[in-house]
C-alpha cells in the first residue's frame, strides 16, 4: 500500500486525538499523560500511544491511550476497521499456497 501521509503529520493527528480522548473523559482528564509517542506501524496505519505512569503504577491495564492513524488519509481507525483488516489478512493467509509443501 502506498503511504501518502507523512509520519510527522500523522503524529500531529494522533496528538490531537489523544488530547480529545483525555479531555472528553472526566476520569482521565485528572491524570498526567506522557507525550504522544510513535509505537509502530503496519501496512495501513501508524500507531501512537500516550502512557500515564500513575495509572500504570495503580495496576490499571493498559494505562495508555493508543490511536491508529490511517496512512492514506489520516483518519483514526476504529475497532471495527481493525477487525476487518485482520480478518482480511487471515483470509489472505489461508489463500496462499503452502510453499513448504512444494
């Protein structure tokens, strides 16, 4: 898949989305979160997270807010999009001929 969204722009989108999530949740807005950091990427998204050390030390799992920014258009991926993406990957995996059997 062709990537058209630069990582720097995706980082700004992730920072805005994580800030929105924190401000919209009264139970989160009282905590201090670390700066948003790039975690990893796959073929479709950049994945970012912001940790809260206080939540982590309290045993709150995962203690982070994570968002995934689409590489093609910059939208934030939903859980449903991830389900479809991984289902498609699984489907493709089973359609591949087993090269070890040849």
